[in-house]
């Protein structure tokens, strides 16, 4: 059997190695148009920032190592330009000299990946404008910085690559302006959670131009000018990171069935509309494992799994790919952001009957030194309590909680299952009630009748004469900031001061994190009041409203910061 693989990196390289492990006799050829067949794509921004200092560290495998260890013929700088399905051949162009040749195959695996989107604006072809998708891109940026010593950079796009590029350019001492057409960075996350990242990026010296569209580039007196609908930005270089699209021109030419944004459609065995051709990686349309809808998820984890499954099926093992929840994690200077499954906005767009809770938890026991804040948002199905998605922003331990919740989503767990999870605990690592367990408790409370309100409900609540805004924090917290018109009764005084409240009105209760206000709601409901707990607490509102920066220290449930002696 002869298998030809078009493209390396995650999907193609994994498929090649798996094929060899399953079939020692197969002839395996990998054709890669770049100069690198298997490299750490996700590590590229950190080479730009100097965190990864050795160029060779980015290369996971070389043509020589593939040949020595796996007896696989890897040909870099060989671009497949045509698929001849009837004769089971591919036409290959040697990029170094332009000559072409035909290569036969019994089975073909397409792993072309995705390509960076370049907006069709004037001046975008300047040699001062870069993308960050390949190793060659990375070295080009690094060489430019070393040679030209830029002091200002414009980063266009606030997704994964844009944020990572902004951080790493700042690490090189370059002033960064990040331009994003949406009103938040990380569009995969909900606005309120992304506000924490907005605040932290600004605190790290990144200038954010949110809700801003790039219109053109020009050059003046040696400077690059990024023109936007809200003014010009002067820079010495720019990095385009507005997204990627499946690189499927080859598949389209071959007449394979295509789907979302031209992505290749496969079955659960990763087989295309041609039974001899498989496809894996960023160029493939998959199923979102939570919604069941068609999706594009350009991540290394799914690509690796798909490569293995394609190889299995070529060798007679009927492995199936069951989709992905899009679990992701991102470093944002000292902070960590992670998410999995459906966001609140995605659930709404799908028409699901969903709700959410927002928790404020330290990453470990607050009495152990070094505890830091974590904000956790969990999306759930209203009727069943089934977990649909989760987002977390904080410091240490963020990705651990999202990994657990990703597994819970895969297993179709409910809030009640989260309560029962037996998770590791020791003071340096967690709390006896882990934030994941706490999410289960909070959601269960909501399912069982505890009412809540969110920051989006505040304008209507403030204008409603039948609503009382009750703040149950300490005097110091209330003095530092509160909702306009709020009545202040500290939670420890509430039972003695119930007479100050009108049972004919709805009581909307807030504290700093949502815990004391929950206790207050229990007191109030036990005394016949109709009460609602403020999700996420005043601290969350203050960040979303732009009044506060993302905190770094942990807080006791009473809201008093934990200070190390």
C-alpha cells in the first residue's frame, strides 16, 4: 500500500507516524510545501518574544528524523498543485526549481491546514506587514525586529495570535496598539469575561482600539500608517491576525465536497467524498460535540486526533471522530484564559434554553500564601442542568478547571454530577470545595429556585420602582463604589434590619463576589421576601463596566483582600 500525505504539522505528521506503527511495509510519502514538516505552530509567537530562543526548538521532526525513525519519505518544499482522482495521482511542484512530477497513491490524506486571512485593503502588501502562521513567518518577523529595531507595532485582530503577538512584541520592548473590530478581544468568549482580558492588556501597556475597523495602510516618512474608521495609527510594523480560513483550493479543484467556508467535508472516519481520499486538520469541517452542529475548529488537539483516525481507517481499524468542544487556553501576560463548549452567546444563537452562573473563586485555599483570583462562568441547560460550556480567567489553576469541565461536558454531566466529583485537594492547589464543585452547587441552587440577576439586568432594575437594590457588603466596600440608589445593609446586620425593606417589592441583592448576597437571599426568602442574587458580584460588574482593573490578589468571602504579612 502506498499512502501520500499532503501537508505535515499536526494532522499530517501524526497520520504518517501512526500509519508506520500500524503497517511496517507501507510506502509513506509526505509532501510539504514549506521548509518544515513538523513544527510547534503554537509556539511561534513565543519565539518572536524571545521566550523560546533557539530556532531548532520549534522543529519537532525533520525529514531526516522521519526517515531514520519511521522510514517515511518526507519532501519539503514540494507543493501539490493538482489531484488527478481518476488516475490516483498528484501533481507535485518542486519549489526550489519549479519542475513538476507525478506521484501515484493508493490512499491520499489531505492536511493542508488553514491560511491567514488578509483583508483586501490598500497597502497591505508592504514589507512592513506580517502574518504569523509558519516557521518562515516567525523568522521573518524576528529578522525584521533585529535589523530595523521597530519601536511601535500595530496588531490587527484580537484573537489567539493577536493577543500572543501583542504580549511577545511587548516583551521585545515594542509599543503595541491592538486593533479589533469587535468591542472585545477573544471573540470566542463572552463579552463580560473578555472584559477581564481587556483590563489586563491595558494594564500591561497594550493600547486597545476596540470596535475599530482597519481601512487601509500607507507609508509616510518611513513610518507605516494604519488607517482605521476611528483615526490613524502610526507604527514601524504591523501584524495581521484577523483569522484563518481553510486552505482548500486543492480539494476544490479536485471536486471534493466542501462545506463551511470551503472546508472539506468528511465522514466520521475522516474520509472525503472520494473513498480513496481522507482529510484532517484545520481544513476539515467537523461537528461541535456539544451542539451537534457543523463547525470549524482550528486547533492542534483535534488535528492530531483526526490524523490518527485517518491512519487507523486506512489500515482497517474503524476508529471514529466524534467532534470537539473547542477546549482552548491562552496566556495573556501573567493571566490565563480558558474555555470549552458553548459560550452564552453561542447557546443563545442556537436557540437553546440555557442559563449561566458566574463564580469568583481563589485558585487555592486563601490561608495558604499566594492565592489568586479566578472568575469562572458556566453555561447550563435550564431544564436538566446539563453543562454546556465554561469560561475561566485568572492565574494558576485556570486550565485545570476547564479541563475538568470539558470532560464533564463530554460525559453529559449535570450540575449535580459536578457536586459529586472527587477532585484533588491540598491547600497549595485547591480548596476543599473546588471551584468546579462550587459551580455545581451554585447551578443546583438556581435550578432549585434561587433567583439571580446579571449585570445586563441592572439598567431595567434601576429604573423599576418595584425593585430595591440592596448592597450587603461592608461599610468600606460600599464607600469604595456601589450601584446608584442602592440601600446599604451589611449582611451581618440584615436580620435585625428587615423592617427597613418592603415585602411588596423585589429585592435585588449584591455583594462583592456573590457569596454574601446568596446568604442574604436565604435570610430574605426565609422571611417572605422575593429576592434575587447578583451573579458574579460587584467586582465582576466593576470590571465589565470599565471601572476596575483585573485583580491579582485573592479575597476572603467577606471581600477583604488577603494580604501576606
